[in-house]
C-alpha cells in the first residue's frame, strides 16, 4: 500500500519470460483497473458475480501522470508474440 506503483517481475500474461523488464498495470479509469487486476476472468461461467470487500482491501489506487513521452507496447495485436509471452 505504501508503494502502489511498485513494479516487479510477476507471473502474469504480460510478464517478461526472461525477466528483461518489469511490469506495472495502469488503466484510464478505476473500473477498468479493477476489472483488469482484481476481477479479470474470475466470473467466467459463474452464476453469482460477487466480489467481497475483503478481496479489494489489499489493493491500492494511485493517480499517474506522465511528465514525458512514454514508450509503450500495444499488446492487443502482435505485442505478445514479440515478447514471447503466453497468449493466455
């Protein structure tokens, strides 16, 4: 919570398979951030779509502003293939 932008080597679909880069998730708005980091695929095929407050308490929110141009990789098309990351 003290460092909400702490980047690291994770085990996610966008992580570097050979630890060449660190990863931080950033979204344009809070609902998208929650959907991508906490919810993601957990409700697929589920009749009940309930997210308990305790499941959110460990997370933090931070507003991020870029002061210089960012170099980003579009992972919606061939970006994952370039990284060698698992498409799952």
